[in-house]
């Protein structure tokens, strides 16, 4: 996922900021900024695509993950 796709995906998933997306993925803000500048790793891209396709927001994913 390139940088533009990543930026669009985090918006589509309901993240308010790049920092919020970074926190969700348990990485620091610097890593989040790097992903926004250069693209994200494939596992992150897979989850973002799944969230978009299934219309899942960060809260619902966190709830599912902690069941």
C-alpha cells in the first residue's frame, strides 16, 4: 500500500489523525509518519483493507480483538 492509499485508508477507517492510526497499530508516532510518507507494511495494509471492506471502525476491531 503506497502512501496515498495508506492516507486514504486511515481516513476511510475513521482514524482522526495519523497518530491515532499509529497508536492503534501499537507503533510510535514517528513510524506512523513514515508510513504516511512511504507506505505501510503489508500486514497493516491487509487489516486496513479488511476494515474498509467490512465497514469496521477502530473501536469495533478493538472490541473483537479483546473478546
